[in-house]
C-alpha cells in the first residue's frame, strides 16, 4: 500500500499527516473503522462481517482490546475491519475513548482508516446522532448502519431512512447482524464509496462560527484540516501526535484568541442537539412521544420546583434509608440465627482440636460477617437502580447544581458523589466527565467522604448495638434515622471540605453545566433484580475474599502468641482450675480472654490502645481499625473473629459485642463509643483501593497524601468530640 501525504507550504517544509483525512490507496484493499455508541450492536455487526477471520490484540500503549477482521466486498476486494471502542461523542474521557478519538483524528501512527461505518441504535437515534454529526463535520467518509430496528418497531418508532439520508448527507442502511439482514446492501454501499471523497461531504453545522478568529488562524497554518478538526486541535493538541513547532503555533493561537475550551464544547453540543431535534421531528415518528413529553414536563414542574423539589428529594432519600432497615430486618436476623446455630452445632459435635477451632472461629465466623449484610446491600442498590431507571437521578444533579457551585463544584459532581454511595473507586473515575479541572479535582478529593456500601455493614452492627429499636408515629425507625444521619454527615462534610479547599486550589477556569434530562419512565424491574444479584455477588466474591483472608489471618494471630507468655498463662489457670473445680467454666472463660490478650493480635492492639483510648476504643477495636484499611467492611469480620475466640460459639456477633466489657467491668460499646466509632468510619480514609485510584486519576502522590492526612485528622478530631459530648 502506498500512501500519499500533503506537504505544508510553509518554510519549515515538514511532512505532516492530514488529520482527519485519509490516505489514497493504490491497491484494492480497504481499511474500515467500526464506531458507535456502547451497546449499539457494533460487536454483532463486526462478528457478522468477519466471522472467524478475527484477531484480538491490544492498542499500542494501552490495555484496550484491538479487534480486527477481514471480510470481502461485493467487488471481491478485501476489507480490513477495525472495531474501535464504543464512545458517545468525540470528546474522550476514558482510555478506550481516547483510542477511538486518536484514530478518527488521524493521530494514530499504526491505524489509518479509509472510511467509517457508524453503528446507530434505531431505538435511541437522538443520542446516536450526536456522535454521527461530529464524524460528518470531520469530513470523514461515513456510512450509517442502523441497528436495533426490531426494538424500535416494538416501541412504535418509525424512521424515514430516505429522509434521514437526505438530511445527513450520508448513506443509511438498516441492518440486523444477528439475522444477517441488510449486510449485503451495506457491503454494496461500502464498495461504491470513494475513500478520497471527503471534500464532497457537507457540513452538519457551521463549526467555524464557534470560534471564528481562532479557526481562521488555524486554517491558514494547516489548510488541510477541516473547520471542526481545527476546533479539536485547539482543544486537544497536547494529546495528539503532532510536532513541537505545530504545538507552539496552536498554543499561541489559543492564548491570543482567549479560546475557551469548555464554552466552545457547550455551545457546540447545544447547536448540534438543536439541529438533531429538527432532523428527528422530520424523519422519526414516535407513537405517543408528545404525551410522554407533556407528562414529563408536568412532573418536572413539581419534582424540580424551587421549594417542593428539595422537599421531595429529601423525602426520597429518607425513604431510601428507612427501607434499608424495614426490608432487611428479617433476612438479616435469619442469617444471624442460622450461623449462630451452625457454630453451636459444630462446637458440640466436633472434637476440640485446632482444625475445628479454625473452622468455627475462623471460617464460619468470617462467612457470617460477609453474608449477614447481603440483604441490605441488595436493597440499597436495587433502590438506586430504580431511581436511575425512572429518570429521577438526573434531576438530582440539576437540583443540586446551585448548591454545588457555592462550594466550588457543579451539578456534574453530584453523579460521582451519589455513585460513591456504592463505591468510591468507580465514582472517582466517573469524575472524568467534569470538564473543569478544579471542579474535577475537588470532586475527587471529597468523594470518599460519601458513605460507600463497604461502610454499611459497620453502620448496621454499631447502630444495632447502641441505638434503641424504637419507632416514632408507628413507622419512623430511630435506627433508620441514625443511618440517614450518618449519610448526611458524610455529605455535609464533603461540601464543607470542598468549600474550604476551593480557596487553596489555584485553577481558574469557567465551568458550564449541560445535561440532557431523560423522559420519565417506569422502572425496569428485571434490571433492578439483576443489579441486586450482581452487586451481592460482587460483594461476596470480591469483598468476601478480603474479609475471609483477613478473618483466617486474624484467627491465627488471635490463637497464637509468644510461647513463653501463652505457656505461663495456661500453667497459671491449670493450677486455678485444679484448685477450684466448682468454678471451672468461669476460669476457662478467663483463660480464653487472657490468652487472646497475650496473642500476637492482642499485643498489636495493646500497643496502639493509648492512641485510640481518648476516642473510647479498646485494643480489639484498634485491631479492627488496622485491618479495615484493606477494606472498611473487614471491621465486622475482624470483630467476629476476635470475639469468636474467647466467647460462646452459639451467640451471635451482636450478642457478643453487647456483652463485651472492659477490665473494670464497664461496657465497651456504650452510646458514646458507638457514635464515636460510626463518625470515625464516616470520615476516615480506610480504603487502599481508593487512594490508588486517586493517584492514577491525578497522576501524582501529592493529592492522595493530602486526602489521607486531612481525612484521618478530621475523623480523629470529630470522633473525639462526639465521644466527649456523649460520654
């Protein structure tokens, strides 16, 4: 294959690839890029075209799958099909989106496409047209493969393909890859397309008007680029593969014209959706969309009201956290009773040897600490999924934008923060869609203060220990109110910390908040059920592995210690039991307690006890604090193991903790201690995975170090204050 490049007429006389135009081929083979939104049927089309003629590798420099395959056109030419990662628009946020972006911009040295097949979902055409319109404005030869037509028909969506072709200025072919429908026609269209005919493509919108002066200057320096390619080079030239001199030219143009990246993107998206709306109205007939729109508008008048909207939002969140206790009480009690009964039966029927002790106090205790919280996790994720499906979650972002801006954030920060109720790791990664650098960094720094699902087992056991099971007005659970208060505390502290930090992070950049509100719809109950099962599986398999490993490790550390101390303790109590056989059971319990205190775990706990004593914690809680740095939920497994070593086996963990006392006979888990511990877990950074992802997202150890320090100091100070007030 011979590729011809165009030389720049400027004096530096350098070779430059023409982004985003394509090479003119001298042979008969074609290189085709397959693009589209995620879940649009792209993989099905790739498999239908290439069959067994596929190769899977990685794109250079990233761990992103590179799928290529060969198929034959109607004119017997061979075509190489490159399946690019799914993306929603030409503004990349993730590593896989950057891969697709660089190929489309002509910045990938190894992958050059002659034309594009854009896969579009007919049942959700509006969203797919955004990406399509951007590719058209790049002057890339493109054909649209319209999939999901059967699903569109079920939704009573009718599309005028001829009209769509006329308005877009590109071929549109309806296909069903799973049934091999439309594939032959698509191949015929591809065979007739001319890879070098990009200049004949008309503009979808006048992109030069977004920044006319800057675009004109770029066009003078780089006449081979389209107007829209100039816009993208102004935005992302630091990430694209062009030489240093070109970088300098673009940097100068950006500075001289005060080019605002965020404002330009915002204006572009609004203009595109205006044109897309016109095309949709002309070429797409939906039965009942007007009724749905009117219903949505009427409902929004209430749910997004400046007063009632916030009252309803607070009520929804209140019901969510109340439901966690209402619905989970009986299955949790059943699981607790089952494991207590199992431990008691095993204790009565197995010989008193080391392996039975490991089985009962290590494995069974650890497994109990995992499974007892599965009902609450399933309920929490099920309810969050329902809120997302109905379209209400997007409204929460809009309702929160005004408040968020006062503390240095914007409405887009809400979604990562809400997602952090599940897990902070994907939530922090989700902050990539926040364009403003300062707002993105602030979101990353405060998101771990939101109570993730890993904290839920800790809250549950502590609330059950120190908060009375009491109801107001016959249905308001005091325990549910405390649970909600813990989540609100994390949210309030996140906003407060963000407000303070915004004065210390010197990044000056205007931000714009644009979010398309979906129409309200009935929740997909099947989807909610699948999510509940999947999240329970992830908790049991992922978190469960960590909990189980640490439980078994703690059993060893709690069961063994320095031989001299253990032997002295056993010899001491052997004499006492022989001398006082009538109190042998009581002395045996004291022996177990003293052996635990002299074990490796006991020595570790005693070492850190002076530092945590002002918070109301004993050495056993100290051990749990250390182990839970691996994962917060390990706290429960740690306590289950520690208290299984020296207590009756047929008791539940809750009963064991309620009966726990200090050496002076005072209860360990008082109201003051319980509240102090809850506050500590709300505010402390006890997750190594979160620190790792913050480092990856910020590309520096500076910010995760700051995050760890401020959260630890905040947790210690607030816990001390709470303990002092309630003690």
